[in-house]
C-alpha cells in the first residue's frame, strides 16, 4: 500500500492525530460530509494531486490513499459532480484537490481526467461513522453578529474575487481596522483561507469550519451553517468582515442565500467580472447594485469604458497602485476609520 494523505477537508478534525477504523458501509448509509478513505486508481493524469492540511499539494500515484469527504460540485467552468451518481464503489473521483469525493459527471474539455478513486471505507469510531459535522462546535448566536461587511461577488468562478479580497483586506488594514475574512460559498479548497490570512486578516473562516464540504446542498442546511459561521465571526473581535461569495450568487452554491443573510450588514458590494457583459447580467439578476467593478473587466481603459457605457458603474484594477488607492478611498467612505466606532 502507498502513502495516505489527509486532505484539507480533514483540517477541522482529529483524524490525523487519533486512531480510527476503516469500515465499508452500504450506500444507503452514505451522506454529504462523511469522512471516507479512497484509493487512487489509474491511469494517472496532471490532476493526481491533493491539497493536504498544511495547504501543500503533493503528487498522488495509484495505490495511495486519501482521506476526504463525500460532497457535490457544480462549477460552470470546470466540473459538475455528485457522489450519489456513482454507479459503483470504484466509480468515484476527487472533484477538488482538497478531498471532495464524488462522481465527475460533466467536465470541461480543456481539463485532464480527474483523479479516479475506489472507495475503501468510512472513517469509524466506536461503531459510528465520522462526519465533518462531528468536529464543529455548537453554533453561537447569529443575533450577536453586528460587523459591517465588505462583500465581494463574481460573475463566475475565476473572475478575480480572491485577488480583490486580498486588496480589500490590505486597504482595511491600512485604515487601522482589525479584519476578519470569510468565504461563504464554493467547493472544498483551503488556498483562499491561507491567502486571506497572508493578506493580513486576523481571523479567516469558511464553510468547512461549519461542517460543509461544499455549499452545493439543501438551502436550509446551508442557511443553518452560515448562521453558525456568522456566530463564530461575531466572537472574533474584528472590526470589519470581508466576505467572498465563491462562484457567483446565481449558481447552485447558495451564494444568494448568503447575500440575503448578510444584507443588513453590507456596507460595500464589489463585483468581480470577466467583462462588461457579465457585469450587466449580474446587475440585472441581483437586487443590489455593486459599488465597484473589478477583475478582468477592469484590465484596460477600453474595458473600463465599456463597463461605464453598459452599466454606469465604476471599474478599477485594484492590483495597480492607483486602483488600490481609489479602493481605499471608497472603503473610507463606507466605513468609519476609527476602529472604536465601527
């Protein structure tokens, strides 16, 4: 047998530090968020990598095992998958490097084959399967949440939301504010959490911290989890929260539910987009108008002019010094610069 990798979806658990048994369970006992052990099977492609609890991404070879969690994905640009669609226990894939285990059903043609997995069994202790929810603390009171929110949404995945989120965190830190960051929609990944910490956020949380392997789930399940996340953030002591809504609010990741839950607290809404036409579609679909547009839709003066022509909105490249300065000025308009009064 090869190596065993504990994927980043196990980072909230004690699976790496405490013994557990591996027990195959009937499919009728499987559920989203269950911790499962799978063996990589061939042929190997460029996607045979896993994101482990440190955030590193080592290569995987057939025969290695990964400890991940059952879940679902619905990415517009890359992959749609669901563990419930698997026809056999050897018909599974790593839907993300972070250990999201399911059956890939629709894959973009530019991607190599997803890592193929064979189910070995569930992680079990004392005769009971272990799930992500077993390692989540009791939820705090959402009513205690009162932080002002700077929210970043996008027209799709890979539209520049995380890059914008980093710029927002740096600007807020420059204003003397203690910053918390959260990613409230998406599918299993630790990279953005680490990136936001590196940008200066003192506290960073995402949906994994409240027991979700991805946010493709029933809306009541999602809303309960995000309320618990808001309760955790309320206790962080931060002055302001930067929130990234992964993918777009219109995709099956429940981003629209996150916007609704946090809407009373949103002081600034920023949209990241590939182009002006995406911005136009987003503004027509949302019952909110962004304060700023960024991402590839602000790459050039022509792109910026087209955003203005089609939507009347201001677009900025926040990765450039002049754009970063104007972003900070906008945030100063929306937020008090005195931490004691925020």
